[in-house]
């Protein structure tokens, strides 16, 4: 349940395609290594300890919200945490990406993946939602999130040998599996979709007011492969989310997929810098809000360059309902925090419609 203040907030009005005199902005990875306050917390705990300590997870996000002046918060968590109660062991090394220690290596391994029995198996995430929501005091909306079935599958299938391939965007193991073992692929994707829906509905019941689904690696797929092997399960997931909760569907990397991504569901379609916003809107239609799409590398430049790039985007979006300013991906760790603050200020100034 939302308050009147939240319902009338620029963020919530944007997701519902309603007029607002202010362009809302929030940022992926807005609590992260680029912030000194976050690094101080991480000096005392590992990443996974931070994720599993709700008071600290809420603290780092609330600190970022206050420092940056953004229009929405997102819970501090990780998309892979759902996989632990589904029977997988995850290691988060200090360097490099996460590793599944016993991944799917043959088709029959899919049988070892469990359905999520209850959101209470991830009680610490639900507590993070509650603590963060309480700390926000209904000033701005809170976003819960999860990984989409395909992106989770890319980590599950041969993850201990796929790391280099992931970074090179080859994804040969997951692509080979979905073509050669279609029955097992469907079984796995159905488990991931239904379990993720249960997880997200738990976040909503705990206090999340908007949901974002990250399909971070979907851009590696052709349109035909996405339509056949991924789209039905993304749609299933979104269809199972509690009615009335706005959904942001973010699948970067391949603008050719946008019509299929929109057809999979969601109120808001997240885009990256690979396609201009007006062209993206033409492709998906005016019935969807759009979130995006500044290249995170722009935040490594200077305030004048940041302002110039904000102006390019707001010239396109200023007179349109349903636009949420964000990056086309997460904030890079080496980004100066002053540049992020300058970005938020520029969006609030240049995106005003009053």
C-alpha cells in the first residue's frame, strides 16, 4: 500500500504515464563502491554479509538517497541470492564476478534445482525492504528487484567455466543448452519464473512499491531466440506479480529486442544508450513509460559534459509523460560522487516542466 505522498511523487506518476512537473531520477547501483560511505561499511563486512544484514543494507541505500537527492530508492541486494534456497551455492570473490560452485553441466542437473518454497527463505531481503521503507518515511518510492529467468540461467549453466565468456558476451554454454536440451530448458525457466514471482511478491508484501526486473544478459540473444526461449518465461514472471504494482522491465544490450521485451510485460521499459529515447518510444509505443538512458561513462567526464548530455535527453523527454531518468547501466565504481550529484541536479533543473 502506498501513501498519497508516494502516489503523487514524480516517480510514481511517471510509471503510470501521468503528468509531473519534475523528471524523476534514480540510478542503478546508486549505493556502491563509488561512495566513501559505502566503502567504509564494506571495510568491515564482505559483500554477502552486507546483503544478509538488513540494517546495514538499508543504511547504505538510505545514505545514498540522502547524499544524491534521487527520487526513488532501490533495495540493496543481489539478483543471485534467490538461487541459494533453490539449491545452489554461490561464491562472491573480492575480484571478478560471482561463481556458482556446482552449476548445471548436463541436462539431468536441472532436476536438482528446487522451487522456492516461500519468500521467508529469503527473510533477510524482506527485512531489508522493511527497514529501507521505514527509513524513507514515505518520502519517495522504494523499488524491489530480481533477475529475470534468462539472466539467472546464464549464471546457473556452467558458471564455473563461463566467467570469461560472460564478460565477452559469448554465452556459448547457455545458448547451446537451450537449443540442444529444450525440454530441460523449459523446466528450468519455468522454475525460475515462478520462484522469482514468489520472491518479488514477498518484497511487495514487505513494502516495495515498484518492481524492477533485470534481464542483464538478454541482449546477447537474437530476436528469434528471445521470442522462443525467453519471452514466454519473462511474460509468465510478470503476469504472476501482484496486480497493481508497477513493473520496470530492463533488458539492455540489443535494441532489436525492444518490441519483444515490451510484449513480455511491464509498465516501464528500461533502455540503454544504444538507441535514442524517441526511437525507442516509437518502437515500443506510447502505452509504456521509458527509463534511461545516459551512458555511465559520461559520469567519468566533467560537470559541463554531464549537463550537455542531460540536456540532449531532456529535450526529447521534457514534454512527454512517463519518462524516468536513469543510466543505461549501473554507476561505474570509479565515478566521482560529485559528478553523480551534479547529474541529479541537472536532471531536476533541465527536466522541469513547471
